[in-house]
C-alpha cells in the first residue's frame, strides 16, 4: 500500500490537474455546481452498484470519479472566494472531532447505539431545530424512510423489541387488506405506504439495509429474467407467445444456476 506521503502527493496531483482543466478545457471551464449535480448523483449510484457487486476494482474507479466531483466543487467554490478544498477538509475534521467526544473528549460510551444517540443530540445542540433536518428531501423514498427511522431512534423514539415492530407490520397489512376489499384507491395507496414504512422499520431491527436488500433482489430477478430471454431465443420463441408454464420451466432453471 501507498505511504501517507504517497497519498498526499497523489491528492496534490489531482488538485493540480483540476486547476489545469478548469483553466484550459472548454468543457470543464463551463461547468457549474448546478450542471455537475446530476452527474454527481449518477456517479454515486455507480459507486453503490460496484459495492453491491463486490467489485473492488470498480469501487476504486468509482471512488475516483466521486473524488473528482468533490475537488471540482471545491475548485468552483474557490473561484468565488467562498471556500476551497482546505476549508472542506478542515470543516469535516472539526465536525468529526466535535461529534466524537468519546474519542476526543471525556464522554464514555458502551456501544454503537450510544454513539448514534450522542451524535443526534449534539446536532440539536448545534442549532438544528429537528433531528430530521439531516434527511435530504431528494432522497429516494425507501432510503429516506430508513434514514428517518434511524434519526428518530437516535433520540429514543423507538420500539423496545422486534416483536412489537412485527406486530405493527401485521397491523398495517390488515389495514391495507381492508382498504383493498373496500376498493378505495387513495386509501389503498396510503395504507400500502404504511406497510412499506413498517417493513423498513422491521428491517432496521434485524440489521438489514432495505435499499441494499431490494437492489439485490432487483439484480437477482433481472439475471433470472435475462436467462429466460436467452433460453426462449435459443428455441426461436418470443416470450409473449409462450405460456406462463413454459416460462416457469426456464425460470426454475435460472434459480438453480
């Protein structure tokens, strides 16, 4: 592995290249924080894909892309004298030191839960009006639900044990079924949302990341369906012309792969 000096030299090299690109490249010259935003989101999702695929070489590449964006934003900030990369680094360092009094202070903690509680309480002392202020509005709904529940749990708004959470899931499922029978579309959607929210909460109690779990299922389903498509193609058949029973044979084969 690289030494700390090597790492600092590599980071300095990236900063120098960023200076060159901003000064000389027609595309890089035109970029603003707003034009980079959607690209940053895309790069973050690509990093997430690489992590779920356990492809460490790809993780390394995607981390580079994300780091480039961080340096790019800092470069733009420096041009208007609002902040530069040193301000960014020092800002996060100060926050980490302040938010970890059990490392840099005299606070004692017993476990991870204590650390999370201290973190949220410190944020409130810093002037946050709500523990939910740290949840971005633009987060995907499933991720947002998980973060909301983590946040409120950090200040003690939580169930005592998993059994209570599962009972809440069953309660929400019953309410959803009642609305399905009644045929009220708006109420069905509302109750379905409650079911999802309660399931996300139960996943948290079991130590399951719901976003990762669902994405793994998405990947698994896609892989099996693509196998089904390939098998159908090898028989010169169109899926739309096959019966569900015929397709299910290949689906079961895919599950055994």
